[in-house]
């Protein structure tokens, strides 16, 4: 059996000098890209709250139910998720004036959304916390 198909032959690995990245150079390609990222106007702050993601299901519910979220509500929602995370929550029900959000705290992802008018009679399962905002 010929092993050439399974394991490619590699003659040599290019040296750092051949790749243009020197070992002791603080301005290697990675450093250049990293510095460009942090010098942009959208600078990442280490103490900022990780933005929430919305599942495709949650996005479709927002659209179907004509739920619009303003910056203030999104900020409160993000803060509520951070609070739930500090308490060790995994899946949380977050209640606002406009809607109820089921959120995966670990993944920082809104799983589904129910507007205030359709909340009556709903049973929320598989949650371990509730935050009212």
C-alpha cells in the first residue's frame, strides 16, 4: 500500500526569515494586524459587556410580533444577562415592559422572545432564573 496518499511529503518548513516574520521583531504580521485592530475607532474595551446575540428563532419572533428594541432596552437586557451570569445562571427569563426574553446566559444568546400581549398563559420551562428589567 502506498502511504503517499495519506501523508504528504514535506521537504522543509520555511524559516522565519523566508516568511518575512523575524523572531525578535515586534512588528511581525500578527502584531501589525493586532495593532491595526486596536487603533481603529471601534476599539475593543476589556471591561465592556459582551454584546448579546440573537438566535434566528428570536429574530423571526421579533419580526413576526413587531417587537422593536431600542438601545436602552438592549442595554438593560445586556446588563441583566451579566447579572444572571454573576449569579451562576445558565438559562434565564428576562422580563421587560415590552417583552419576555429567554436567554442562554452561558452563550449570551437570546433564544426566543414573547411580546407583552402574548405572554398571558405561557409557561416558561428549563430556566433557572428570572430577571426583571
